[in-house]
C-alpha cells in the first residue's frame, strides 16, 4: 500500500494494482486471507484507491487450499495417500494460489514490457537481494528508491488512513493457515476466529495423509495445545 501511495505522490507510472486473493475454500466462500484484512480490502482499500484514480483488479486461482490438501499422491512411496498440509518453507499454496494467478493475469499483456512494483523496504536487505527480473517483467522497489523503511511505510499508510487493521495486533499479514505464523499469533487468531481454527482441526483428522505435520513437523493438535496454554495463561492473569 505504501508503494502505491509513493507512486502517486511521485508521479511514477502506475497503470493498475493487482490483488491476488488466496482462497481456503471456493465452494463455501472462505478466504485464506485473515478475515479483518480481507473485509478491509474490499470495504476500504479498493474503494479508496479507486476514488484516487487507481484501477484495482482482483485475481483468484481456480484451486484453493482444501483442493490441494485433498489431492491424492500419484506415485512414489506415498502413492494413494492424501497430500495433506503444505510443507512449511516450500509452500505450494503461495506458488499456485497467489503467484500463478498473477502471472496468468500478465498474459493479457503478451509482448509488452511490464514493470512490477514490489513492496520491499530498504531495511529488508535479504529480500532486496533476491529481487530479480523475469523475462519481460522488471521488478522494482519504490520503497528502496525513496529510502523507505518498514516503519516509514507503515507511517505512510497511516497518513492516508490506509493501514490494514491486521497490523494493530498481529506481527504479520498473510494466510491464516500458514505454518510460518507464530504460535502467539495463532493463539490470538483462535480466540478471534474459533470457527476457522476448527477447520484445521477437522482437516487434521483426515485419514491416510502423507504426513500429519502442520507446522514444521508439529501436528495441529500439538500446536492447539500450545495455543490453549497461552490463551489460558492470559485468562488467568485477567482474573488476578
């Protein structure tokens, strides 16, 4: 969001903004985005950007989290089993449900040179080092160009009233089922959205999975126990 605002302020070329929404379950309309964030995207962010003259396109992959979870393994030692939870650090969901639909979107501009603005701040040197162009897609960080840190980017969003509410309590944005989410953030999420957390509990009871590891080898049940310990401790302090 800060990148978009910097582009507008500095008259950088900006033809459109593309938002790739990851879905947990298309059939039931369950987004993979954290509920508070996706509600803000549609009710606040997109309307406000459009009022500022920014064209916003939303793209979604045909597949979703539950479809990848339920896929049957076609060969190898796990043939016939269910894939189950994505492996942390090698996320098929990010690749197939976020990156793929963006690249499919680009196909309408076949033959054109594309400049993609990527929101990486100047104080994220490792991410900036990995920023590279792909064919006719040139990737640029306006945050780096204008010497913006992550905190400065947050300030820019606040200045325009365009900071997602997700940054009010959590440490990161992203899919609510991501194994990279910290235990403390999972704990807050379960308190706020027990129905969505229950979705993972239900999936964890699927028979014949390749692996029942949800978060780097830890099962959903193991993570759930740690979450409850954190939340119960908080309730104990509240009662004191």
